[in-house]
C-alpha cells in the first residue's frame, strides 16, 4: 500500500501518517519526491481502512501495489534509485564497470590486477575473500587476510571494493572492509543473510540465483529493502538451462524486464553467464545496448594460474578493449562510461 501525500502536506502531516502506520504494527518506508512524499506501508494491511487514511491531514490518496514485491516495484517508486558508493554514482545515466579477479590469491596478484583494471577504466574493484565452491576441496578464499588486501588496494587506487559475504555472522566483519556487499547466486534466497545485509547501510550487489525467476530476484531484494537498506544493485549472471555450450545461459531479456518492473539499478555479469572469456565482450556489449546500468567482469593478469574461474577471466588488455567498446555503445544510447578524471 502507498499513502500519497498532498503537495502542500507539512512535516507534521507526514509524521502523523507515519505514526498511524506504526501504531497499527506496520512499517513505514518514506520516499521523498521533488513535489510530494510517498509512504510505503509494509505488513498485514487488512487491519487498516484506506478510506480512513484518506481523511487524515495532508493525505491525498491511498493506492494498493499489485505486485508481490512492494518497495522494489516501479509502482512504489517511478524514478530510478540513484546512490553513491565512495563517490561513484550508481543508477544514473553513467554506466559503471566493476572488475577484478574471482578470488584474492595474494597481495601481489590483487594489487597488480587492481592497478591494471583502474588504468583500463574500471570504477570499482571486485575480489572474493570468501568463495562458495561446488567442491569442498576447492580453494575457499583467504578470509579476513583477503579483505585486508582488498582494503589496501582501495587505498592505492581510490576504487571502492565489492566482495561476497556468505553468512549472517560474516556481515559485520566484511562490512568493516567492503564498500559493497555481494550476495552470490547460491545465497540469493538465504533469507537470514538478506535480513542481515538489510540492516547495514552498505550497498548490496544481489546476484540472481541460477534457477531463480525475475520475480524471485525482486522478492529477495524486497527482503533487503524491508529492513531499511535501499542501496541495492540487481545482477543478472546467467541461469541454468539445457544448453551446455556455455557455463550458464545469459538471460539478456532480464535486463529490460527488470528496468521496467523495478527502480533499482540493474547490472550484468557476462563472466559467469558465459563461463568463457571469448564470449564476455560480446555479452557485455549486449548488456549495455539492452539498458544495463553496469557490468561486473572477472579480470586476471595470468588466468592460466588462477585458483578459480580462470577460463572466464579476461586479461587486462582484453578488458581495456571491452571498456572502449562498451563506451562507444553507451554513447550511442545517450549514456556515458565515466572517465576517472571526471568521475573519481
């Protein structure tokens, strides 16, 4: 349910409407617009009468939201959500590129990669300190020492860092180091984890589960928003199908579908969606042409030596070529891929 306030409503009117919502055991989420404010009401709304609400001072009308995800929907907020991560603007007409290795393997490897991707045009650095792996015998990440290396890379390059958090009890520690908390595909419906990151004010990169629908992804985002954190980037990373020629199947349809159904920024991960480095560049181009707000790319200076996902990692020179090509497509779409001199 949305309570739409009148343009002339005062702060006292707004506070009165919020108090009414909370006194009925419901939660109020406020979106402040240029002309009027909107209160999103979350909970069992059957106990309050919309007709009574419309009689309150400053209230214009009450509208029900038809979609199961309320706060993430375009019905609730028509304007795109835009927010900053350490000076990097997310969700605007600027297309952002997150790049780095799948895993933090060593200080030398990460710092070399960080410098290379920044020089090529990346805006944020990715790297896994904790790695969910299919095999229990595969490399699981460096843990907190990996986070410390990521923080050092941020100091050297000025780029915010994106890294995965896998469990609720890791959130506090990872949030000490990371600027963006990544929820991986395997954890998209880890509801305790979604609650935990929702209670932080760290930005969240929420990846679509490998067998999840678009609605499933948006419902996962709803868990985060309902706990007070609206700084969410949705990420399409390929889904499981019968096709075996690539690691996953890129659901390029999801980009325009998400852009139509939610106000949240939409990213695409062509590395995981294809699993092969030679397909990353064309899928990155397609993502930008389809309206994506950003890309997350795996880059490694020596992919043949990578402890994980070497086959889908671009070498720095290939990554630089990708940035040049997506910048040209962005300009054709009336958007930009910001240069460090003006954006960072």
